[in-house]
């Protein structure tokens, strides 16, 4: 493959694109995400880049497939071209891609990236076009065949129930979050709705913010049963913070798509829940279900953005112990820590890991100019 790539580049590639745009991938069957870009030029033409391999994946890519998604970038001052292309779509061979959703990444754009643009400055807004139809008589049907854009969007969420265009695109862009999918059988999962818990003053009255909305203790946080949390993908549990793969995360930042409902927030493990249960609150629901629509097929999925990690080993100083005791931490807790520390001290001469840990702790204590009695008195 490397020989083939070199020959193609020497004969064709170097004549039509810059050396900086040369893509040299040799692991096309690695299972990574294939990303395809389309840049719209000033004269209305466009050129393509890709496929570019990436380790991350979105709910949109998992649902439709990499080659059915085209990321389109327009010029900053190309408003006149934008409307026409969004309306008619982009033809790639015999396939037609139509506008589906956009994501505004202007906050993420750095000055260095802007300086690299030579002739034209492209907008930081990424428009995602998806394949809807094809004029080829031999094209195989896929999930969006013969569907309108509105029907295709309803496969992800009932986005038409929102009242404003600002909320429409902001909420629909949830399908563009880079996530890892939790492998669930939704037929065996129960999704319940529970109420939020508002703040109350000393008189028991609900506390409201400046906009007249109640301030919530539980804003954006629901519950998940322990058995479902244990299904957290190994991509997270093999992180450098975790040494035990059987340890389920305490908290998961997630996106939940189910029967037209879109949920954004965090899920906290609740060991009291029945197996296969997820509980969400009204503050988590960004798009609700349209009760007038039939229960058609939707792309149901629980997408994990990030998880909490098991805390590492920490040392307590006498000042921190005083503060924690004043805060209500039982005395027995500190006595147990002391007992464990003494037990580990005895193992320094027989256990390699304990010996190494003790050596490292003393080294950093000395480098920080802490007296030895401060170090030993803090454990």
C-alpha cells in the first residue's frame, strides 16, 4: 500500500494539491472512523478531502455509516452560495447529499489555524450533509432511502416539537457529540421519569433565580442501575486512572436517545434501582416525544461522553484532618486510615509495591521541603 500511495502521489497528487494536504494512511482496515470533507470555493465549485481517519465517533456516524456523511465548510463571506447548495444539495458521483445539521465551532478556532489559511478563510461552522438518494439503479437501499429530511431527523429525535430555530439546531447538534456507545438492549431497559428536587429556604418555600425559574438540586442529573453501569465500554475503564476493570463509574455524562426523546445530562449510580432501569428528570429532557406520531423506528442509543474515575490514594495532613473532623467526619475513619498505614509499613520489607510507594512518597516530601515529622504525622 505504501508503494501504491507513493506512485499515485508522484504522478498525480503533487500536481493538484499541496504537500501539507498529503494524507498517508496505511491502516485503512483499522476500524477507525472515516471522515470526508467538502470545501466550497468562491466560484461555487467545491473540492473534497479525505477520507481522514479518526478514533472518535458520533451518534450520527454510528447510525448512518461514515460514507453517508459529508462535512461541508463554506467561506466566511459565502452567504450567497450557501443558500443554493443547502437547498439543492451536493452531488458526489451518482449520490446526492443534503444538508442535515450544523455545529458552530467558532469558539474552538485558534489563531494559528486562521493564519494557516492562505487564500480564503473558511467558516468555523461545520455543516453536515447526509446521503438521501442516488440516481444509480444499482444503489442498495439504506435507512434514509426515499425519506425526506424531516423524516430522517425524526429518526434521531422529534426535533419538530421545539418552538424556536435556535433551540432546533442547538438541540439537534447533540447527535454530533463525540461519544462511546453503551451496548444496551432497549427492549429490556425501563426508562422512568422522576421529578426534580428544587432548593427551598428556611420556610420551605422554593427558591427561584432571576428569570423566575426554580433553582434545582438535581439539575441535569438522573439515575442508572448498577447492572447497566457495569456495561460501560472498556474504552473508558482502561483509562490510566483505573486499574480495576470491574469497577463501574459512579457518574456518567451522557446523551440518551429513545423513542424520539433526546436527553442530555449525567447519570448517577443508584444501587436501589431495579436491574435495567434508567431514571431521567425534566431538567435533562431537551427534546420531548410527539404523542401524535406513531411508534416508528428510531435510533435508540445511550451515548457516553465521559465518566468519573475512582479516586487515587491520598495523604492527609494534620490540618486537613482537623478540618474534616470539624466537618463531621467520624473519628473512627481516621483511626482506620492510621491502622492501614501501619499495616503497610510492616509490608515495606516484604512487598515490592509497598516499598516503592513509601520510597516515592518520602522523595516528594523531601523535595517539597516538608519536615519528616510532618510527613509521618499526616498519615
